[in-house]
């Protein structure tokens, strides 16, 4: 079966084929760096990671862009409150975001453009100028520039909205009196006192870009006018992605995106996550409670992306238990595998995992397929009916699965102290000083490690 994904634009599951065979361009809306990202944000980033890794598993080379929104109302408010320059305010949140991506084993994009980079600001201004020139945008009296949605009949198509619903029926609210249509959105916001020193020059006067044009400029600037896949959380569909389409297509004259994919929202204990409800979690909050990045990744990954994810601590505990089963089986096959692989018995279906993901990233079926293999092969390992060569084939399959899901245990780092003891012990064994070797094994055990002697030398594993 070929890969098929659900397209938000057509509301259908469609076969996926990139514009250029074997190469996929992927744009994913990134964080607004005014705070630490919360687990609802990370649900979207983990879903996008699964998508990218699945495409790579199927042999596509993926070029991914994830933008960082480092200028908007929230970042400006934050830097004004903290009384520091904007860049100084956002810097620690950018760093924290990258740390969090690593903790969750999310593959780094090739490009993390920042909205405030001079080249991207220049492109935004250039795009806005083109839109004005073509009648798709207009400058209001205060110097702000708005996109004229009436000039783009396809506006509303992604969100499946009726444009008439966006037309004003009565008076437009007083703070938006300069717009022709209530649905018109800002491409450029004229400076006001609340912006402080966050300001750029433009042909329309001093101000700053709107959020939507940031993404259009960075996406088309880096990936070109046409992109294979554009993702985000479902809350990005309208107005953000709808507006990205309007701006980009009115500038380039080409269809902007082939496939739009959005993941559903995250709830905590079936409630909307909010600070006031006391159920608001950043990744850091969960790590502080003793959960690992791998466990959080599992919990965020294990629900189909088109279903709302109800995050609970029971769910995290279930993730921990599932990973423990996976680890135990993993250790078992690692210990008994030969060096060369032999074909697996034909009744073990190792293709079900990939086939499930090919079907619109059906992760529940994919996990079901993995645990079915684990259950079945554990039985055969007990009965001794798998050859070491077949076990090697299982190890190789497990590693391919891990290239997509990244469920392998944290690589435990060996301290210099343990390494020194290991070296001493190797020397003792070479000199056949067995009593010294045993003493050193106990010393290593006291530091939390089990040392095993194999034909390839000493092997270390963390004490259970
Ligand atoms: Zn965006």
C-alpha cells in the first residue's frame, strides 16, 4: 500500500506523493518563544516528528522548516514587563525549546528561522508591497496594512468557512474601525506605544509584521513557492493557515501547499489545560515529577493524531509500563542474537507496523503490531524455537521501528570513575588475578552497574 494521509483541505484521506519523487518539503509552525512550551504544544511537535520519521522510514528525504515566532504581542509584552530588549527576553526560551526537543527525541529541523532575522523581515516587507500593488492589501490611516480577504475568493476554504460569515453585519468593533472587512487581517501593524523599541522601518511607516506573514515569508523564502506538507495544531487552521494560503498564493500565483495536516488538541483529565485550573504542564514540570522524556514522548505519541489526546498520569504510568515491556524484550533479544541475520518465520508479521503508519499514521495499530510481535516472540524465546540468526533479524526490525518511534532506553553515561574501574578490571583479568577482578566487579556494582564478561570483553548494563 502506498502512503496515505488525511488532508485538512479536502477532508479526505489521500495517497501522498511529493512534487519531486523521494523529496519532501515540510513546514511546521513552531513555538512563540515567550514562555516554556507546554505539553499541548509538544503534542503537535511529536506528531510532526512521527510524520517526518515515517516519511524517512519509507525512503523520502525530508527537508523540514520550523519557525520560531520571536516577535508578537506576547513576546513584546514579556520583554516590556521584564524591561529587557526583545532578543534578550526570547533567548532563554529559544534555548529551552531546543533542550525540550532533545529530551523528547524530536528530530531537529534543518532550518529554525527566526521571524526577527533581517532577511526574513525584508522578505515580509517585499511580500506586503507586492500584495498592495496587486490590490490584495491596503494601508489604513494609522499605517497598518491589512489583507483584503474579499480579493481572494478561496479564503475560508481550508477551514471550510463560509466567507459571508466573516462579513460584518453591523458596526465593526471600534478598535478595528480602519478595516474594510472584519475578516481582513494585519500584514503590518503600525507602531504604538505598547511596542516600545520593538520596531522596523517599512514603506508604510514604522511598525512590525503580523504573525501570518511571518510564516508565509519564511516558508516560501526557504522551501520555495510550493510546499509538499504543512502542519500544525488544529488551532492553527484558522485564521493562521488560512491567511498563510491567501498571502502566499496572491504573491506567487501558485498553489502553496499540497497537503495540510493538523493534529487535534490535548486535554488534561478531560479538561482544557489552563493555569487557572491547575492542570497546566510544561515538559519541565513532568520531568520534575520524575517522568522521563521518553515516557512523555510515548504518552504524546500513542494516541492517533486526529483524535483529541486526553493526558493523564495514569496514561504516563501506562507508557512507563509499556516501555518496560519493550526494554525487557529488547534486552532479551540483544543478549541472544547471532551476528548474522536469518529470515524470520513467515507467520511473524513484521510488515504490519509500517503498513499501519502508511495508513494515515495509525499509531494505535502500529503499537498493536509491535506488542503482538513482542508477545509472540517472547513465547518462542521461552520455548527456544527461534534461532540466534532469527533473533538477529528481530533486533534489526526493532532498530528500524526505533528509527521511527525512538523508544530505546536512555543511553546511560558511564562516569570516569566507573571507566577507570573497568580498565583496572580488564588488566586484572588479563593477569588472571581473579580475586582482584571480583573485587573490582563489586566496586562497579556499588556504583550502580552490572558487569558481564562476554567473548567480546566486559559488558556493562545499569543495575535494575
Ligand atoms: Zn505558522
